[in-house]
C-alpha cells in the first residue's frame, strides 16, 4: 500500500519532540569499573497517565498490561477498558528491546533492578522516567530507560550498553513484539496483523500458520501490529538497514522481530540507542502528531487519495456539530452538491432515453433476427434525436471511486467507534438494532433486533428505483427492481454510519429526480 503521509522532513514539529540521545553508537574511552548488578526479585511497576494505565515487570523488562483510559470494549460506561498487551501467562513477554545473544537469537530475559515502584504522570506533569539495570553473563551492563509523557500515547525507550569485560563482543539490537491475534478482529476492509513501513511503502506481513514465516529487509522505518482500530508500533529513531521477521508459534502467538545490523562493542565502550513505542488508536490526527510517518498506518487502499481528505472534512464538521451522525449527513449533502451537475445530466439523459423506448422496442422486434441491422437502426435513432446512450452511465461511473472511498472510510474509521447519533443508534461503527431479541434472525449477525435504519435505506432505494426510467430490456428491468431487496440484506450487518450515508444519499437523489421530472413535465 503506498504511503500517503508526510515525510519526516515535512514534520519539523514532530521531529523536535523525538527522544534525545545519539542515534549512532558513542564510544567512551575512559576505563569502566566493572559493576555487577545483583539479582532482583520479580516485581511489577504501575504507570498511570491521563491516557493509559500500564503495568511493567522487571523480568525482561516488558509490559504486562496496557489499558487505554479513553477507549472501552463496548458502549456501556462500565465496560472494561481496551487492553493492548494481550498475552497469557507462560506465552512470553509482550515487548522486549535489547541485544541478541552470542548465537544471534534474542537474549534470554533477565530480571532487572528497578529504581521506582510506581509512576503517576499528572495533567501538567513533566515526563517521568524509570530505569531498569542488569548485567549479562558475559559482562555487559544494560540500562533500559522508559520515559512517559502526560499527553502522548508514545513512550521513549533508551537502551545503554556498556562492555565491562576485557574482550570485544559483537551484538545486534533486536526489538520483539508478541501478540495473540483476535478472533474476528477485523471489520469491513480492515486488516489485522503486522505491518512494516519500508522505503515509504506500507507492507502487510500476514502470517496465518505456524509453519509460515515472512521476512523483509531494507530501510525499515518501523514495525507495528494493528487491528481494526488500534495499533502497537516500535519505531527506531535512527535510520538504519534492518531485517523484519514475522512468525507464529505453535500456541498461535504472533511474533514480529526487527533486528538491526551487528555492532562491535570494545572493552570499556558504551553504545546507546533509542526507540519510540506507540500504544494507541489508529487515529489519523493522533498518529500525525507523533511523526515518523506513523499516519501512513491509516490506509484506505487505492482510494486513500480520496478517503483521507474526506476524513479530514468529516472531522472538521464534527468540531462544530459534535455529532458524527450529523457530520455524515452534512458531508453527504456536500458531495451531492459537488456531483449535482453530473447526476442531473445523467437523469435527464435517462429521461430522454425513456421517451424513445417505444420506438426502440419496435426496432428490436422488427430486426430481432438481424442484430447488425438492429444496431444500425438504433444508432440512427440516437443520432436523429441527439441522444447518447452512454451519457446516463458515464457521470455515475465517475462517482464510483468517491462512493467506494466513503464506504471504506465509514466502515473502518475509529472516529465512528462508539460514536452516538440519535435515539437507538448509539454506535455508528455497529449495525443499528432497535430492541434486542433473544433469538437469532436469518442473515443477521448479533446482536439481533430490528434494523430500522437499514429498512428505511431499502425503502428509499426502492422508491428511487421506481422513479428511475426503466431500461428497455425487460430482464434488466426486473433485475433492477430486485436490487433494493438485495442491498437491504447486504447492508443489514454494515455499520450504521455507512447505512446512514447511503440512506441520506438516496433521499437526496429522490429529491433531485423529482425536481427533474417536474421541470420536464
């Protein structure tokens, strides 16, 4: 998928906010007194910020829990908060950034000494840090610093390695992310799995079987695991060549590893590297604020160039209306106004074609055994009355990319997640259901209820179809009359925000057709 986001040099503000520290290894020539960090008991550290509550463990160290304060699992106010670190006990660490061992594989997890028991970052607090320290069996002193900000979903991670032995070692920096895939975690047009930004292009690294493995190497900007609405990303702050590998364990745990080139560490030398860790929503505005081209993770495929501007317009309307349902209605009206001349021309052309239907029927009957002669007579009829049979279709074809872009936008944007509209529609990202039935309904996904908005959409489509000039082909006319029923069944499980757009668009089209029919009467 092509990257549509701004490049790093176009985001000076974000670049200024990157964690400090050199990107390349820095040598320290003075002698280092060997420091052996004593073994420590395994314990947890609680981190509280306005945006999330995290639990870290000094075994690794790694993140055991990461709950987002502003996002819940469903629309109920007492619903559990969204958990991004989903691993059961015994499945390993969720995230580990460190050095590879002598064999080239990621190092065995160590139990680190930690300098704090808990951290609370207030609304107006300065960033807070916590430092983990440990010594490897071959004499490397490791210091891992996590820096937490009050109003960012990102965490600065700084790794400092000092060689306290009397021999040089050769190590690679490795970042490993392990997740349990969600069942049915994807929505319409959404992807669930690992993604990598390489050379400005977004690559999906889908792994479905334990025997499967995906490998990618080159200028990798970052790696991430994403589902429909949220993502976890690991971003090296230095631009280096690296190798990404995605695999699945026999227990069904997905593992993504980003490994950088090996670095020699001489005795008494210290090297330092930093990463940005992002745990949060796939929100275009939020990701853009963090820089590093993270906003390219919000991708709408080949309609990206249309969908993203429409998303910005939708967000703009919502700033004033404070209701995404109303914002969808206003956006639909705006698009209808922009395409008004095209649709007007299309409807008028179909009206003219309808007037010629009796003459066309006679020609088809007269030359039913001579298709070549029939086509010649029909073309002569079009030329005489100056009617282009394609003029009714071409304006509609031009609008198709916009319709598909809106379909993708309204079907997978986090802005609509748990966004209420009116009355029973309290989640524009979920199907509309009035009442709740304890029994199942054919073709309907749970929850079961009356899809009022979907039925209204089907009725509006049926009315629009009745007002549209009928095709000359009787078989085609019958198929067109069945379309409203087919679309109603298709839309019955679609997000209500998408159904709302289609319903409003149908109502506006009915009004436009009525106006054309009145003016030509």
